[in-house]
C-alpha cells in the first residue's frame, strides 16, 4: 500500500512540475533568461508572462520597480487576453468570435483578465520586472464562458 501511495505522489509531483508556469524568467544573476514559457494552458489554468521596464533616469529604486511592475502586469494581461481569445468555446467558436457579438462575454473576459492572479514577480538588475499571471478555467466557466474540453 505504501508503494502505491508513493508512486501516485511521485506522478502527481512530476505532472505538477511539468505543467508549471513558473519556468525560469530571471537568472540568479538578475538577467532575463534567453528562453522561457511566455504563455500557456494547463489542466486548470491559463497563464501569461509580461515584461516591463522603467525609465532609468528615475533616481528612486522603488519608483523604478513599481513602474516596471505595472508595465509588466499590463503586458501580461495583454498576452493573457490574446491567449484567451483563441480558446475554443462549446459549440466550436473561439472566444474572439463570441466577443464580437456578445457584450456580456466581452465584459466577463475583461473582468477575468483584470482579476487574474499574480503568481510570480522577478526584478532584473536594472529594476526591470517580469511577472506571471494566471486565471483558473473554473473562474472563466463561472463567469459564463463555456470552454470546450
């Protein structure tokens, strides 16, 4: 029985790591990685990454970081919206097509993207920022967006 439990736990751990949107974005040296997972869809979430930079003439580190974080969140929201627009709905159409004809869906998608959960924030050596946001598929379904499985 213990062997079965440990085998199941190992499979869950491996599957969780394989679908994680938390692949490296900023190296330990504070530089942006040359390659990362920008956006994607897992079993339960849709996630996106954004990058932002601040005006280097700002003297205050806090201002530079706040500005770059805000820019990164806006970029991540744009990337998330682009990804969500391509999601297929029940009935075979995409969210993008539904947005053109249904203002309630447009409002739901807008609210969902703005309410996405910030799951990772990294700053670079020059106070740039890389963020990852995610929204659960359940949240989309609860807001009236019926995703095809």
